[in-house]
C-alpha cells in the first residue's frame, strides 16, 4: 500500500512539474519582468498646488504672483505633454491591468485594447530580457489608420531602478520626440524623471523639464524647466504637504533670488 501511494504521489508531482515548466503562457507569469511604475513615464502635474476656489488654476492676483508664475510654467508644460502624449500615456497606464503571455523566444507580451477619447486602440507591450536588464517596446494600432506603430521603446535595469524611454511624435510624423530618463529609490520612495526634447534639428531640441520627488523638508518636489530658446531656467520647489513653495527665474523676475508663497498661495518673504 505504501509503495502504491508513493508511486501515485511521484506521478502527480511529475505531472505538476511538466505543467509548470512547459506551459508558462497559461497563467504562470512568475518569470515576467515587472513593468516600470507609472512615475517613470508620467510627470504628476496634478500634484502641483492649485487654487482650489474653483478647482482650477485661476488667474493669480498680485499677491499670488509668485505661485501663479510657477503654476503657469507647469500648466504650459502640462498642456504640451498631455496633448502630445495622450495615446501612449493611456496605453502605458492600461498595461498594469493586464496579464502578459510568454512567447516562444522567451520574451513577454501584454496585449489589450484601450478606449482613448472615444476611439479604440490595440496595444502590445513587448518585453525582452537583455544583458542585466529589460528592453521594452510599445506597439499601438488603430483600426483603419495604422498597425503596430512602435510609439516608444526603452530599457531599464532588472530591479527597475533606472532606465529611459524614447517616444516618437506620432504615426503620421515618425520622428523622435522625447527622451525620458528616470531613476527611483524603492526603499526611500523617491524618484526623478527628466523629459528632454530630442526632435532632430528642431528649434526646441535640448529643452527639458527635470523633476525630482525627494521627500525633503520643507520642499519635497524640485523642478528645473529649461528653455533652450533664451537659455533660461525656471526653478520651482514646493511641498506636497503644505502647498508652500518658491520659484526662481532670472528672465521673469530680473534677479537670481527665490520668490516664495505660503500655504494659501500668497506671496511671502522667503526665509
């Protein structure tokens, strides 16, 4: 009886091993790489302190001029990024809600449909292990218009603590548009993301917005907005807890000093 039980148990274990090691695409995703988190691809523009009187950034009066100028710079960048990147960003965000399937060559693909502004898109996020890291490619299709357009690609290290993305402008204009360099400290909960314009021979090539979330005190967000046209920097720092902040811009203020606002977004003398 013991021998029979032993043989039966051994047989069951053998069958289980065969299932586990030969059918990785049917529910077993333990070997799939982890998609870099959303903060590696998207700047949290909504985190910037808002005038909540009407839920929007309202026109700042004179006693809110410091905050207003900083907010205007953020909104301007936000409008460019949101308008240009609405499809690739939405496709990226949707990937976290789907399960990948391993391919015969060992790579992984997340394949799914996503509705963006009333239009249906098909996205395929492809991941391939490379030396000490992962290569990512996002191909997007829109029925009747284009198929498997490589909208962006990138690489990261295995623990997904640093990497980059390269984004194309659009299926109609298939030129490089932005490079996103990112890093994060998982244990500290901090991260940095830099968007750089890389349009070949474009007048804005080299312009960037460099953001850091540091958990520092008194300011945990540190931004540097660089305009290549006039060689000017707008530096912005603020607290996501108190809403206090400060801005420095030589061209706008005519000096290299910080100009501050308090938790009510009112101008104050910098400490």
